[in-house]
């Protein structure tokens, strides 16, 4: 979709040459390195509305406390998982109009930016705060490219969560639990809900469909097999992948008709309100349930999505700083805030995530989050496809298109699998 080619850059240099020509300045002109501008920071995210905006506001409030002289300019563009923001970001970067700092996923998505634009190495920031010592190794890996650090992680999400409304389950004659030993057990529960008037499994638009398929791939391939999809060790044409796609097809039969126009937060509200029984979604939905008045642990319960127990499908939210950021000083202040224990706690407490740093107090966090912190230490971590950790944009776009063709009924399992093989082998 995007032309990922390194832009012919130096806008500033071109400007400087022009000034020199007009002023006829000679080689004697002293070179002046301007101080990084720090009176403002434009922060580009997709945390534009609902509970995500509240979380960003919470981090911005810490920023205002830590850097009272700097104006925080919120440049958030709505759409879950950056579905609209990422395209705009790429065009701004390509046009030489970068924000001061932008949200980016650790892993493949960050590496792609590093290959295509000039991002400021942030090793100094990392060292100054002593961050390397308190980040899990997988997180540290995800923000480094060829040994250099290009983003500062703000928070970590778990993507493989099954959420369930307990009243809906009881009304269908089921145990009020989201924990299923196998996909088959879950299908039995979905059947029971299907016999009532309630949507068994609420599903949203394109990226949430990829998000659901991703959990089935992890369930069928296991963490090692799933990781192998992204580095060529696992054949996407294998029978295990076929089985995952067949389960995907089975699950679609239990989903809502309006899925293609539903974003994740409204899907979460349907579970909170009892209009749907189950949702497979990352833990950014925790605050959405709570804002709808649901108590987590009683009204809404959760478990690793079926077949993924012992694995965390990890999403690393981080911030990068383009070399040409107009307010580099402000950007460095922002990454310092989101790297600070106070910034990380404020953001995660409002966002359902956990701090990326392992040395923050967990007191302000919900018991769900405290359990996730413990799980992070013991579970296998795998990178998310739908959330930029596992593969580059072209691959994700190709998989998303193939999934869309399948969920809208244009293709069958065999064609979807062929499209996955093509997307993964033609890179
Ligand atoms: C993810 C992001 C999360 C959350 C979610 C839904 O990609 O990492 O922080 O914003 O999308 O929008």
C-alpha cells in the first residue's frame, strides 16, 4: 500500500543552501547547532477517543507536572490499532512533515520505520534513566534495531484475552467462565448462547478480525510454530494452519452481522451491556468494560483465549522521535515522561495495560493487571501480527485483505490459506 522507500531528505539543508545563495555567504559562515526546541511537543497517537483518550490524558497530566513550560499538542487520529493513524503518519513522514514524536509498536513496525525514515537513536535516554535494566528482554529487543534503540516503551498489552459476560452465560445455562480447555469446549458454549437471542461472539472491523485469527494461529501452532510464521520456519500451508482457518470459519458463524463497521470499543460495550457473550480482544478493553459499569471478575470475566494459556501475545506500545522533529526538546521530554515510573503507572492504570518497566508500584493497577504482570514473568511471549510486532506493513496489509475477502464471503478456506502463504513467502 505504501511506497516504503527512503525519502531523499535534507529539507533543512536545502533551506540553508537557499539562504546562503541569497545572502551570498561564503565558507567562513560559522556553523550553529540550534538548541533543541522544547516549548511544545506534538504527540501523534491513535488514542483519540473513549477510554484510550482518557489514558493519554492521564499521561499528559504527568507530562504537565514534569514539564510545565512545554505545551502538549495532542495529534491523535481515531481508529483502533492505528487503522487510520498509521497511513497518515507514513504520509506525513514521507512529506517531511513529521510530528515531534509518534506512537509505534515495538518489533517489525518500528524496524520498518527505522529502515525508511530518520529516527533519532534514543540510547542516551535509555541509559540516562537506566531503563535497560528494568525492561523485559523481549521488550528491549523490540525497541532495538541493529543494537541501537529507536523507541521508548510506554506500556505493554496482552492481546490474547477472551472476555465473557457472566449473566449472559448463566442465562444460557452455562458456567460463568471464560476459561475453556479447548476450542471445542468453547464452541459448545457458543452453541448454547446461540440458542438465546444474544450474539455469542462479538466481532469488529478488519483489524479485529485479524486479531481473532491470530489467536487461533497461536492456539494451533503453539508459540514456537507461530513465531516461525514470521521468520519462515513455519509453513503457512501446513495442516495446522488449515485447522486454525477452519476454526476461524466456525467462529465467524457466531458473530454479529454488522461486524465490518464496528470498532473494538463498541464491541466491548456490547459484552458489558449483555448484548454479546464473548469478545476476543486485547486488554485495552478492560477500561471500556469498567466505564460501562461492569465489574471485572464478576460481571465480566476473562481468560487467555482458548488454546493460548501460558502464552502472552505481546503488544509493545512505544514512542519514537523523528530526527527532523520540529520540537526535538519537547519530544525528548515526552519520552522521558512516558519512560518514568509515574508516567508509566498513570498511563497503564487508565489503559488496562501494564507498565513496560518492571520496577513500578502495582498498587494503582487493577487485579487483572497485577495478574498480567505475574504472567509476563512466567509465560512465553510472542509478537502480535495485528499490532505491528510480527511483520511489516505490506505483510499485515496483505493478510488483512485476505481475511477481509474471506469474512465477506468472497473466498473459502483454501483461498485464504493460499493468500497467507503468498503474503508470507513473497516478502
Ligand atoms: C493497539 C495498541 C493499543 C490500543 C489498541 C486499540 O494496537 O497497541 O494501545 O490502542 O491498539 O486501539
